[in-house]
C-alpha cells in the first residue's frame, strides 16, 4: 500500500462478477463488520462453489507446516468484511468472497489444508492472533516496523491509497497535501490512520496550518455515508475499496490514488508458520490461479512477482 515505483494504477473498470457486491453493501449494512458470523469452511481440498481455481498442494510447503496445523489440517484465517472488492459476503449467504478470502483459499490449497474464514474488525485481528483465535490474516495489512514486532509478513498483493470526495470535488482536494484542516474519514487501525495521517500532520504543522480532523470508522460504508451527508470532507482508504465504491455511488469520486506497495499475509512470530506460508505463496504467485483470482475482481495490476518476507513498508 505504500511506495514502489513503476507500479501501474488499478484499473477503474471492474468485471460483472463484482457488481453483485453493490447489493452486499446494503445487505451487510445491518450487520457491522465486527459481528460474529458463521465460519466459511470452504477451502482445500474442496473449493467447489467459491470460484477459486484448483491448485495442487506444494510438498515443500506442506512439509514446513507446524505440527499443530499438520494434525488439524485447518487454517483459521482472520478477514474483515464490508469492503468489496477485497472482501464481502456472497449475495444471500454468509460465505466470504473477494481477493483476500480467495488468496487465503489458494494458500490453503498449496498447503493441503482447509481454510476457515473468521470475520473480525480490522483493529481486533492482531490481538486475536496473539490470543490464538486465528492462525493467519489475509486482510490487506501493510507490513510496518511496529506490526512486525509481533507478526511475520509475506507479501501477496500490491495496493495503493485513495482519496474519495463528494462528486465534483467541491473542496478542491487534489492530493494528500491538501488535507490540512480537513475533516477526514479513516478506518480504525488502518495504515492511513496510524502511519500516513501522523506524517501529514507534521507537514501541516511545518507549514503553519491546522492539523487533520480525524474521524474513525469500522468500515468504508460508514465513512462514505458520513462523506455524502456532509459530515466529512474526504475519506482516505485503500484504493481498490474506494475505486470500487465510486463505481457504485454516484455521489462520490476518487480525487487521487497514490503510493502503491505490497500488503502481506500476517502470522504470529511464535507460530512457525511463516516458512510454510512463504513457500506456499511462492507457488501461488507462480500459478495461473493467482492471476485468475485477481482478474476476477478487476485487480490484475495488483499482482506481484515476489513473495517477500518481512519487508517493512
């Protein structure tokens, strides 16, 4: 979600398969992201109905699995919700779909284990991993130095940050340098809130300007509602989510998209999972299944070629 040069911007058009997520925003509106929901038991070896291409188990990755996972043959994966196209409920079901659940399922296939999706608020995921409620997270989480104190990360996709504004951009916000004194909506626990905005505030102070007025939300739907009702000037969040939201909501537009960089699968340091997950992701990224999953949601340009381990952004 942060830097490397020569990375293409995410394509604005999304395939029809994702359009059903527009209804999902209204369906899930009565169910906050943090509400407990039934686990999604889909995964390796049975991914029927999930739309995830089949992928053979990678023997080297399987061999590196911790004994507990080898015995249970289950990988508990924490993922937020209400954020199409990265994660959302399939219409009329409690089954999670989107790039993050599908990548998690590909990792499960490569490891020869069943993936159980556990829905959680983003800011509760790291504490949940520490408490052994989950084995892994695939949640568009940016590897930062602070997060790497407790988690190991393996890169799996690249995304950017986007700035959403009311249609017509009445506030004239063209980039992140125009946020001083503005009312900005941010997702709780996000990279934008914890890393970007503190940096922007320093720039504002250095220029003798008022700092950013922050408002936190558990999901982007809530933040966009505040934006369209006039309570916010802008929303700052992951680019796939805001780009998609702008295609579904005629009241908003994306004013800027910037700072693309990889996000990573997170596993607790003491779990011993990082070696097997790294080997599995190497196999996933080299497979045709990886490109098919990203293409399914219009995120082909989010593909990476190297599953780097613990590369802080």
